[in-house]
C-alpha cells in the first residue's frame, strides 16, 4: 500500500481550519489538523508546496520514518509552521494505521490507562456574579474542573471574557487592539478567586490563564496571592522563551504552573520539564509535531513529575481533539484536557465520534481516530482572514496579548 493522494482543505465553518487528507492506494483515508490560528495559509502553502509532493508513493505504515524525513529532511528544523505541517501528516498516518489494524488509535498507543479523559471548561463573566453563574452552569453539567477568567473593571477588553456563547478572539482581518494594565489585574484577580473558592468549596478544580502577560516577579506575587484558593494551575504567567523566569516564580510560590500551548517541539519545554519548573505541559498534537512527537514530550514529562494538560481551544479542530483524546487516554501521566466545544457548523463539517459525559470526554471506538471532514460541506465555508488581537499599555507600548 502506498500514499496515492494528499489534499489540503482550507475552510471556515465558524472559524478557519486547515486540514490534510491522505488517501492510500487501497482507498483508505486519514485526516490531520494543520490549523495555526491567524497564520493558516502559511501552513497550507508549506504543505501544498513542500510536503504533499514528497508523500506520494510513500508507505503510509512508516509513521516514524516519515516524521524524521520531514523533520530532518527539511534541514530547517522546528518552528510553528513546519511542526504544524508535520503534525498534520503524522496524525493522518496514525488514523490510517488504526483503520488498517481495525483498532482505535489509543489501542495502538498501549491501550487505556483510565476510563475517561477529565476535561475543564471555560467560565467567565463581565461581573463576579456573572462569573459565579457561569461556573455554576459548568458544575451543573458535570465538570469537576473550570477555568476562571474575570473582567477587570478598569480594563475594557479582557482575554477570555466574552458574552458570546463561543469565545473567538481571532475576529478582524487586521488585529484588534486593547489596552492592558498589570496593576489593575493584580489588584483585582485575587478577590475574584476568593469568591469563587468560597462559593464552590474545596472540591472543584480551579484554573486561571494569565496569557503570557506578566514578568516573573509579578507572576511570583500573583502565585503567592492565589495560594489560599488552591488553583490546579496558573497558566502561562510569563512568556516561556526564557526558562529562568520560571525558576524565579518557583522560588516564591507553590501555585502549580502550566505552560506550553505555543510550544512546537520537545526542545521548547525540555529545560522547564527537566528542572521541574512547571507542573503541566500544555503542548498539543497539532502544534507540536503530531501524536508521534507529543508522545515523546509526554514521556519526558513523565520522568520529571510533570503531567499533561493539552491545549484544546476552538482553533484546534475536532481532528486535533480526537487525536488528543486517544493520547490522553493512553499516557500514564495524563493531567487534564482543555475542552471548548466548537460551533455547530464546525461539528457538522468535522463529523466525530468523541462524546462528553459527566466531566469526561471519551474518544471514538471506531478504527483510527474516529473523525473525518465533509469536503462538500467544507467548500460552502470559504476562508476569511482573521487575526488574533494585540495588546498595548496605556502609553501605546506593545505588550503580550
Ligand atoms: C487557551 C488559549 C487560547 C489561545 C488561542 C490562540 O488556553 O485556550 O490561551 O485561548 O488564546 O488558542 O489561538
Ligand atoms: Mg492558554
């Protein structure tokens, strides 16, 4: 059996997605997510121009060799565009291998290590009372872990806070701009977490995403001030290019740290993991080289008491979510999976067999990943440019969004 064709499908059912579909000479197909939010066409071009021609005629069973061929063979290693393209090929080949074996992919990864994949949902609110109702609605639907994002009265646009049912930060073609204030954020947030913890008691796992906006010493202060509210994790307190920043945070607080949604290879998080500077690794299938490479990251993490906490925002397609769930079910050091349900149009374009029940996601039991793309329907939702926002300080200085 050989790879007979590979197609890159760009569509926008509710938001933009890039998908790779591989077909074999035996008529089997496999799908991989290749979506890089705000930079979609760069990955589509990388795949179309530089990867698809190399796939034709290859043996689809040789997943590891194909991964090495695309990684080492490009000479230019790593980077989000390259690694997202490799991830799409890798994911599609695992899907095909599962179909050939007649087994769901988690069985090929060693089988089930747990009965379901614990997920967290996103609660937010324009006021603390709204936030408490939002958390309550997740609890009533069975969630045992909830991310809490609060509006800050002095900040007009706040990351993670939106009245829309489905939060989508990538909206305008030219990035929207908002003004950020670390001072107001640090002053307001501990009181919010205090109210949420008081209302819901110690049993509910609470998380918060700083979205890369603090310096290490500011993050250390925040981590300390949140200790009484026992967060499961504080996410991306500081951009992670400099691991030493995390050492400084660690010296001051026992609040657990989660990092890595923008990582694209094991080398981005190697020191953070090896020196136990973080508690959860947030890398995910689509942006970190596919199932093959993410498994390698998770295995390294397992050696260093770091658990998994894969990114699962709406810009990761149901194909990525399906692949993530197979890996989550199998690895020994699974922690928590982010789950933001997609728009109904997205779910229609990507028919999938995973299901939510009582705080857990369960992957499909079908052979392969249990997900596909309806290409005819996808064609009805053409790509439209959409960028992530940017953030500035009051004096106009560009800040991390
Ligand atoms: C999260 C993330 C997202 C990102 C988005 C960028 O924790 O879910 O921070 O909200 O902002 O995925 O594309
Ligand atoms: Mg995040």
